[in-house]
């Protein structure tokens, strides 16, 4: 990272899709998510020297992404008329049968709809814990809340998703 542009490429490749998926589900619009993901990566590289613990790079990057999402929300009016299918974001498995692909797309669309319908406080925790596989401690630090609060929000968020997806 000491001025070596080649060293940036593996980092960008490993985080680019994850950051974009997170920002898309948090921001709601593809254009905003692309801009926020790009801003996130720029801020990561601009502030690389502020990373205190290299083993905590993932939570640090997602904290920056979260802050960029919040800033974007303050300065952007989201157009709720356009729904973006999650299959544009999700990586499809290669070689699966056409029926399986259709079912996967339908499930992804239903999951995206359900995720977007739960409050942001729960959505953020569910995405960080379940999609990004962050620990409770990492999620708590990133969102600046207690670990107990993370567990509570995760439980409630999952319950809301279950209710929306199962219809119970």
C-alpha cells in the first residue's frame, strides 16, 4: 500500500462486490450504491494509515461503507418507484439447471423485498452478521452499539424476515 498501485488490486477485488452488495441493500438504488461503494473504497485508501489493527480491516471497511451510506442518505432523494432485482447483485452458480436458476432468482427477489421492508436498524445487523459473517463483537463495534443490542436486533430482524418470508 506504500504507493504500489499493484498492491491495491487484490484488496479491491476481495472487497468490491461485498461493499456493493451491502451499499445496494442499504441505499436502495443502484446508482447511489455504486457511488457509495466507490466513495467507500476511496476513503479506505485515503485513510489506510488510520487502520490500527490489520486483522480488523473488514469491520473498519464496513464502518466506512455504513458512514458513506448515511451521508448519501442525507444528500439524496431515493426514488421508490424502481425496484432493483437482487439477481443483478447475486452471483449465480454456474452450470445449474434453468429451473434452479429461475427458483433462485425468485427466492433472491423475495429475500430482497423482505430485507428492504424491515427497519434499517435491524437490516444493518442482519446484513453484517448473516451476509458478511461478521462476529457479534465486530458488528457491535461497527454500529457503535452493545453486543447485547446486536443480538437483540439480530433476533428481531430474523424474526421479521421469517414472518415476511413464511407469511406467518
